[in-house]
C-alpha cells in the first residue's frame, strides 16, 4: 500500500501578490487566498495533509474549509494560541486525511513553555504556545498508522540556541510524546519544527535509536533559504520527496511518498 503525504505551514493562507516583493519578509504576504492553497493541494492529491498556522475563529475554520472543498472527510484541528498574524483568530494545527482517525486515538499536547518574552512591533510579548497532534489512522484491513504533526517555537528568530536548556526542554517534551507510540505501527511525523538543519538527528537522537528515519532536508522549505520543516517516518519505505518551491506562501510544502513494508 502506498501513501502520499504533504506537510505545509500555510501561514494563515496568506500569499505574496505584489510583484517584486521580498519574500524573506513577513509583510510581503499580504493577501489571504485559501483558494490558492486548495488548488495547490489538489494538484498533489495527498492521502495525508499536515498543516500549521491554520486560522480558526468565529469567522471561519481554514482547516475545515480546506477539507470540505477538497472532499476529505476526516480531520482533526487543535488551537494553541492567539494568532500573531491576526489576533481575531486562534492559531491552529491540523491533520487532514482520507482515512478515519478515531477521536479516541487522537490527542493534543502543549510543548513546554519556553518562558521567553520578546519585543515585537514595539511591544513586549510572550512567545506563543506550541504543540503536537497525535492520532492513529485506520487504513483498512486491520492496518493502522500513527500520524503526528507539530509546530515548535521559532528558535532562531527569538535567538534561542538549539543547544540551550530552553530548546532542550522542548525537544525532550516532544521525544517523550513520541515514545508513547506503538513501535510496531507505521508512523509519519511531519511539521514545522523551526529547526534550520538538514537533519533532526542531533536534536532527537532517541527517536532515531527507536527506529525513526527522516527525509534529509537538502532543499530549503522557505523563501528565506532555511529548512524549518521536516518529515520523520518509521516502519515505512520512503519512495521519494519533493519540495514545491514555486508557491507564494512563506513556507514551501513537502510532498512525500511511502510504502508500507
């Protein structure tokens, strides 16, 4: 059985529309266009989609809209903080899937509060909370698959060294969550780790000792030339991955193909 998965931080569905905009700057992403996001997802038609920086509020639920428009019946979306993009919304993460993901096998976990306050737009603000979604998809014929997505703190932007105690607390918390998964069940873990490295092995050695492999991220996954987005997998054969760097969002989607072994 083959599985195609997409990882994408959609930045609240905002795209850069002005010709000549410097795509390294947040202000360049000036127009919300969820139709654009949906068209790009439809192009790849993945079985599993993990999304970060999804907006949810009284005026709408972006993950729900994406799933509905594209015909996916199964999704989980969890909010974890007020959005830094638009405070009228909650910042959320989501897993959208072709396969059932029973609620009783689904949970959301906040990562450790890093306790950092930053100066943003002239105001002192606390760093937003981040978290992890864990679920199990029923692929049929008694076949299960663990699905995990995360959005970690923006370490580099707020000058949190990856070898600092602050970052290590976050990494340890994530690893502890992952250790609860059944090692006999295939697993895909995708997210915006905010770790600008080609490999996650140095940050999560115990995961690799526990059987995880990764898509080594050679290509940048953002217009800034960084690689914050990553894909881990276990008990699967990796058939290939690509980064779509022709999109107008502030992160590039990663599309990966796997085979259950």
